[in-house]
C-alpha cells in the first residue's frame, strides 16, 4: 500500500514525493521529478536538495543525462500500469498521458 506525501510545481518540471510499503512492510520514499523538456544541471541539483529534505530517493522522468536514476516518460507510465484511456462521445479513444494531444485514434 502506497501513500502520497507531497507535490510541487516548478518551472520546467513537477515534483512528486511518494512513499510505498514493500512486501515486508518497509517504507520506500521517492522524489519523482517529471520534466517538460530535457533536464538541466541546475534543476538536477534542486531536485537533489528536495529529495534530501524529504528523505527520499530522487528519480528523474524525462530526457537528459544525469548521474542519478532516470527514465523516459513512457517507461514511467508503464511502471504504473500504462496510460489511462478515455472514450469520448464521438467514439474516439484519448490516451490521457504526456503528449496526449497527438495520441488520439478512431475506434
């Protein structure tokens, strides 16, 4: 069972702090930084500070090179079960995820 701790919006990225319990009841805290564009060195340093403050492990979601754990948006969404689908009144399927404006297909 996981729990939500905090969320913050910064220029260029959103910061999500979450905790989950593993099968042994041990809590793992994560500080996910979800980027709009490639991450910059100054942003990475700010995320390190935020993660340390929240006693969490930082994870970067987006594109760029960093010395900490990072993954692409599609991989991040897949870890949580994939994108959410919404069927619209005109029988179209909208993928509610990053870049969803481009991911609309007719049924």
